[in-house]
């Protein structure tokens, strides 16, 4: 497939408060969801090829819904992370509301959802909860296994087998192992985006 050249990136909209409006739908959007610290903002930067999203080694960095407009055509959406145990109850409740609002009010405009899961660990309860919730909503995510540069090739093989097995009970579109640091798997993410955009 012909790659998309990222000619322009603009932080088009930040949704911080419950009443903030979503931007005009344009040709659709691709959202990135996952536990806090799983690497959503890093992955966005890696696929865009520029440092636009804030990355932090401390969980809970992205607290708003950030819409990055690419080539004035479509959006990449950075969602706040869930499952950060040390956040206050109030904060966690707020993030949950923001994410829930996105799925209930805006997922109709989503062309694909990338659900990020850390390749190094077992599936967490909060990931399973998200996957179950997506099934209820009728959304089949692309699962992105992040930070594979931190695994040896034998560990990676073991984890891939584990995730294929544990995810087999869910409706998953594709599993993509990825590293934002080593820039691995990014082409597969682009292929999903290109395929969806070419459907119009
Ligand atoms: N080794 C390695 N580290 C990564 C990778 N992706 C992200 N990280 C690191 O993981 C930490 C969290 O990355 P972020 O991209 O901020 O994670 P996030 O999911 O956006 O986190 P929140 O905004 O808190 O939800 C940072 O220290 C990143 O440098 C990767 O592919 N490989
Ligand atoms: Mg982030």
C-alpha cells in the first residue's frame, strides 16, 4: 500500500471539560486507548514522525482528549490512560468519564480503534474490562502490543503466544507488536489507517 506522507500536523482540539465540543468529523478518526503509561503518546509521535504529544515516565500524563489533525484530512486521537492505581479516586473517576464520553458520543466517527497493551505483562483486569466493554459497543479494536524492544526474541515469542491465546475470546481485528523506540510495527498501524481511508 502506498504510504501516507505526513505533511502537516495540528493539535486541532483539546477536550478537557464535559461540555467541550468535539471537532467537525472530517474524514474520520483513529483513536488510541490503553492503560496509563502503556505508550499511547509515544506511539502517536512515532507514527507521525514528530514530537507532538507529551510523553512522561510518570503515568497519568495525558488527561484530556487530544485531536491531532493530519494533512487537514483526518484525526489521530490521544485518549487519557485508564487503570492508574495510584491516581486519586476523583481523578480516576474523571478519566473514566472522559473515556466513556468519547466512546458513547464519538465512536461513530472512528475508523479504527487501537487498543494498546504492554507486551511485557499479562493482560490486566482493566484491559479485560475495556475489551469487554468494546464488545458490548460492537467495536473490534486493533490490539497494539507495546514496548517490544524491552523483550528478547524468545520472550517476545512467548508473549505473542500468550496474547493470541488470551485474546482469542474477544473480537480483535488484528494484533500488532510494536516499538516506538525501535520504530517497529509502525508500518502495520499505517496500513490499517490507509486501508480505512481508502474505503471512501
Ligand atoms: N522502551 C520503550 N519505552 C517506551 C515505548 N513507548 C513508550 N515508552 C516509555 O513509556 C513511558 C510512557 O509513555 P507515554 O507515551 O507517555 O505513555 P501514555 O500511554 O501516553 O501515558 P498516559 O498519558 O499517562 O496515559 C515513557 O517513559 C516512554 O518513554 C517503547 O516503545 N519502548
Ligand atoms: Mg499520554
